[in-house]
């Protein structure tokens, strides 16, 4: 079970032991909804709902599943049943008051609620202790925030923020698509390839000013003045001059800042891992663990590599120095080694 998406969050000095996490997370284990329940949230083992433990540890990463179960009554069904019962009471000569209407609606809602199916939304995630990252298999920011809220309730506190980079990819990868190599403000590394046959989406000052290319359909020079908010890419190894070994395919999402909020710097969706896991052993757990190990290694390295391309994670970067360095570059290439020497510093 490999993740299809990676909403990435940086942790701040997360140092709970695995035993402490298991104890706290287990106290918020998921329980099924009662006949009249409308919402239940909690955690389960990422593979087996009946597992004694909730956490599953592979490669210094803690895998957990967050479940959000809801049941609701469609408003049209409720109104129809309510009005039908009110009409029956009127035929019998019962005086219809507002209180009676409320009582009829309450009874009808309870009866219909028992008949409604429960909708389960399952969000798998892992905490990478080594890299101090939280990775959630969600594309939606709202669903990711639900997971984080659940973790905070279980652990008491959980300090994390969406991953921040020294430079937003959306502001610079348009160079790679629309300009000659010599005009790139950032060097595109040899291991990173733009999938021109895939989807490339650029945006102007507003979301209405959007250009989309699918299947190499347009002249890529149109992306020159736009922010590239979505771009299909591949991480590859060059085996020889004529052969590439694909490691991970993904869509990089990066949104420019708005007047009301600071948008995501980097999110990876539609993940596809090209390496095959080689489990040691013959049981199902061995296969799952091999998949988890492969994913955490490949995805962890991809996040690190992409972060370095765009100036490093913001927790290690002097935010004032980097924009100044860009201003002074006058459009020339900026070397990663120069950035690291002049801009990086530790959290205070």
C-alpha cells in the first residue's frame, strides 16, 4: 500500500518515544458509530483494524491511519417525512404548533438516521522521526488539517507547519518549461525531468488567468510570465546516454501567495514508485513492510532533493538573505553551494 499523495508538514523538535506515541494514540482509537451517532473519529492500525497496536514502525517512520466516520440524513428525505406526518396530524384535527413541528422533525430524524449508511474517510499518514516530517496521503488541505487536529487531541500538542522552502517552486520552474537553459534562474538538476506529455498548469495574478497544457499541446513559451502551479515530473537516473531509469513519477503542486493566506510551497500528488519492493519472508507483513520501507526511502529522498533545489527547508534558511540574493543575481544562475554558505542557519 504505497501512498498516492504527499501533503508534507515540518515538525518542530518532535521527540516523543514510540511507546509514548502508542499509548497516547491508542487512547483515541476509532470506535464505530452507534445507531444514532452522526460522527466518530479516531486512529487505527494502518493495515489491520483488529491489531493490538495502533502504530506500525518501519524505517524510523510511524505509520498510522486516521478514520473519520459520518452519518447524515438527506434534507429532502427529512422534510418529506416531516410534512407527511404533519399532514396526517392535521387530518386528525390536531393543533399544529411550532413545538409540535420540532418534535415531529426530531422523531423523523432519529428514525431516518438509523437507515443511513455510514461514510468512512480513511487518511493514512506517517511521522518520519529522522527527517522530522509528517506525510499525509491526502491532496486536500482540509482533510490533512483534520488529521493534524486529531493528532493534537491525542498527543496534547503537536507542532507542525506545511513545508516551507527558501523559494517557492511555482515562481521558478516556469523557467524550465518556457526558457532556454542559459536563462534559468535555478539550474534544473540532471535527475529531474519535466513530463511535457503530461499536465502543466500555469496561473497569472488570479486563478482565472490559467493556462493548461496536456499532452504537449501548446507552445510552452506562454508559461514564461505565469506561476507554474501544477507540473508532472519524474525523478530519474541516467544509466547511459540513451537510457533513463525512472524512480518516482509525481505531480508537483505549488501555489503563489494570496492576499488572504500563505499557500502551499510544495505538495506531491499522483505519486508512482517505479522500483519493486523485495520483501524478506513469505508473510503479508513482510510484503507491506518492504513497500513501506521503499516508499519512505524514495519519498524522503525526493522531498530532500526537491527542497535543496529550491533553497532548502525554511526552518534552516535565513528568509531575508535568500530574496536579497535573488535580487542581486540579475537573472543569472544561483548555485546551491552559494545559497548554503550564505543563507542557511539553524532554528534559534
